[in-house]
């Protein structure tokens, strides 16, 4: 008899987990998957290229119904798990159906945060999380193309990674776009003041407008959105408002189960929650006090949990993360601790006439962080050395440049070896 495993949520990490589990422990579990969205799984990251027109929705589907069927996994899409009973070991769906499990895996991701201002629930106000959001944005921007004499306006609230990708997509679709950002540096989680300014200038050159250090007071409109009022009284016209002001772990199921929670569902190195036979992974979890909002570390979690459930020794020990922006023509890279500090040294190369800025922060000759704009040559190498914490003394002279990472002595030795 196979054990019954239920997965709640087949987003990017849930679907990857199933793939890895089928690989690590084929024929071990009878697997049932519930997903609130109408699909099995798609590449959420690629919603930005869909918005900008570089991809289509069918092209980003990764795990459709056939994928599950071919692997004998029961997928119930468009189905929300609304209740769970830890003692009876059952889940209940929004249709009232009850299913029992031996092992339960929660991968419910995050919910986009919506600023609680008046008008936030008006038609034409969307977040940027799923295919439904993108379809609404595409509908509005398509209407824009059908009225060539009137350029429609979009306001994107939030100048972080997602906000800028949404703004770029809408601009490419022909809309007049203003980004409202609370801080004075764009992508302030990933950029310092200099790189943030270069980023803003590059986007302004493409036609994007900005209201910096600005707070949203109210979203205006009667039957649908017509504008955004800022705290200083300024009113921005808007046919579409995109809220991209951050995400919150979706811990609803964990709450119902009475699991130990902080910001996310707390898990140990084996991705076990505080309850027996219940595991969690992805954006909904908190591991060693950290939450991750990028897929690379979450895919590591998927592998560890697959191995754990295959009975193999495995442990997730946390991850370093790096960021890139998916806006054509803009290269930036950011990882680790890149702000100046008393006990760290900053190596900086900048050529502002060329919009190039590269900064690497070292502590005891080990890379703590890096931020690069305009020229990201060698960023993978920098990131690898950040993760491995290699001693970079031998590379100091050339470290900050795109080329010449190897000290001349190494190069000479390499040339001799090749000869
Ligand atoms: C526009 C956009 C661009 C991004 N770009 C990048 C990028 O460039 N690089 C990067 O690393 N990351 C990027 N991300 C973040 C990345 O997509 C997430 O980190 C990743 O999707 C998290 O995976 P997850 O499986 O934890 O959550 P999700 O992918 O959100 O999946 C969770 C799933 O669970 C379902 N669910 C929730 N509750 C229930 C329930 N009760 N019952 C049934 N189903 C439920 C949801 O419907 C959803 O399908 C981007 C995200 C967005 C939105």
C-alpha cells in the first residue's frame, strides 16, 4: 500500500517538489495535488516577459494537466483547500470534499500586499502575482492600442523589482506609466544610492516617469479607477493601478492547523513543521528566521524535502541570493551586504558617463556583497566566491573590473600550462 501524500499549492516550488519526489522516491506515494489557480504549474517569473510581450501565457506553462496525468498524480486545479484536521489527517476543499493523508506538504506561496487605502478595491486596481492579474493588465493595455488618439495611463505603486517589471511591460504595451515609490532609491533592497540613481535615469530615458519619496493617500474613482492621490495632494491620472508593494507569506493553512508560525510557517532543516507528518516549503515558510522570495533557494528546499520524504538524509541550511532585473537593455546585479560599513571595505569602479557602476564589499578579504549596474561581467564568479567565502587577497587589484579576475601570476602559469 502506497502512503497518501497531499500537496497544497502547485506553484513554482510545489510543482518542482513533485518532480523531485517522483525522481527520488518513484512508486512510494499516492500523490494528490490541490491548486487554487486553474493550472497545474507555470513559470511565474515569466509573467513579466508575458506582460512585455516577449512570451505568451501558453509558453510559460510548465506542468499542465497532462503532465500530472502522465505521472499518475491526481491534480485538482481551481480547488482551494479551506480546512485541515491534524488529528483526523484530512483536508477539506472549497467544494466540501474531504481527503485523508499520511503526509501533508504545504506550498501555498505568498499573497501580494495591498495598501489599505480607500479605493484599493476599485475595478482597475490589480496586484502582480498571477495570470489573472496579467490578463487584466493586458486587457487594459489592449484597449489602449484600440484608441490610438488617447494614451491610457497606468500608475504602478512600488519601485521594487516587480513594480519596475510591471511598469516596463505596460510601457512597452503603449501606456503612459508613472511609478510611485515611497523611498528615494529604486529597488532599495537591492540597489545602493548610486546604482539606484543610474537605474532611475535609464528607465527615465525609456520614458518611465517617477514620483519618488511619495506616499499613496487614496485611489480615486467611482465605478472604476481614475487616479491616485498622493499624500502631498498631487493627483496622478490612472486607467490602471498596479500595486507592487511586497508580499506576505500565505500561512492560512498553517494557521488552521495550529502550526508554529512567525512571519511564515516555521520549518526545520528537513522542512518539517511543528506537527508530525506535516511539511512546508516555498515562500510560505520561515527557515532559521529567514523568508525567501526568489526561486533559487526555494528549489533547494524542494530537493531537500524530496530527499527527506524518500528516506534519504538531507538538510536545508539556508541560501545566499542574488537578484537580476528582467528589463531588456538594463543589466544589474545585486547580492549580499553591499552597503558601506565600518568593518568592511568597498572596492568601487564607476564610469558614470557610460552608466557603469560596480561595487564589491569585502570583510577580511572575503566578499560580503556586490552591486553592479551597466556592466555585470563576472557577476556569477563574484557570487560563487561570496557563497564559498574564498579568500580574495590574490584578486584584490582586479576584483572590481569585468576582466582580469585572475592575478597576473595565475594567468602566466595558465598560459605556460596551455603552451
Ligand atoms: C511577476 C513576478 C516576477 C518574478 N520574478 C522573479 C525572478 O525574476 N526571479 C526569482 O527568483 N523569483 C521571481 N519571482 C518570485 C517567484 O515567482 C516566487 O518566489 C515563486 O513563485 C514562489 O513559489 P511558491 O511555490 O512558494 O509560491 P507560488 O508560486 O505563489 O505558488 C503557490 C500556489 O499555491 C496555491 N495556493 C495557495 N493557497 C492554496 C490553498 N489553500 N489551496 C490550494 N492552493 C493554494 C496558489 O494558488 C499558488 O498557485 C517573481 C514573482 C512574480 C509574481
